[in-house]
C-alpha cells in the first residue's frame, strides 16, 4: 500500500475528501464484517473476507494520515495567501479608478475584456474583486518572500499599466459612458 505522503501528493482532493474516503473504507469494512457474522461463508471465504477487511482498514488509516498531511498543507497555503493579501493591500487592492481596475483585470484575465463582459462600473468592480482574488492565488503559489513576490508583481504591473489601459480604451470608454448615463 502507498504511504500517506504519496497519497496526499498524488490523489486529487482536499483534506475533507481524504477524510470522506477513509470513512467510506471503514464503512465497507464494517459491511464486510457484518456479512461474515451472518455465517453464510465457509472458512476459506471468511479468511479472504477478513484479509479484505484488513486491507480496507489499512487503506482508511492511510487516508486519515493523508488527510492530516493535506490539512497541514492547506493551512500553510491559507497563511501564505493571507500574507499575500496583506502585502497587496497597499498596492493592487488600493487601485481605485476605472482605468486602473480595467488594467488589472487585463493583466490577470484579459479574456473577460476580449468577450465584452464588462459594460458597467459594477461589472468593473465585480471583475476587479475576482481578479484580485485570482492574483492572490497566483502569487501565493510563487516561491520566495511574500513581500518580494508582491513587489515584483506590482513593478511588472506598473510597467504594463499604461499599455493595458491604452489597449482596453474601448472598454474604459464604454464603462465611463454607462457611468455618465446613470447620473
């Protein structure tokens, strides 16, 4: 049987999924145990079923250990994300104009702009929040000090901001038009 660390790294799913699988394996072992107690199996079959129960219980144990490892990884990832979020508060999260927000959306996920999904200031705000969240995840996956990772990304964004604003001037104009119509 694979080690818990191998299962945690190779098998998809979060810690909760690992726990659910451990529970399912233990239920299966209990069902087999109940079937044995009914007394319909001969000695050879009973032995095979007892061996199956042992395998199921080992599998459940490995899954519980994998869940614990996944949980630790998830907690570490969440802590890093929070650090990234704090570091972003004075840079990316502080962007306020429509032009700046559109530039960030373009930098993080330009498809939203290509498919004309952004038409109103509310659309800009909604997609800006989603883009901040996406950027937070992307930056959290990078190696290195969180402040340095954010600073590097901010520098890169600042260098591209005007180009992105120029490139998406039509979207900015459309949103500005919707804003003036609303007044």
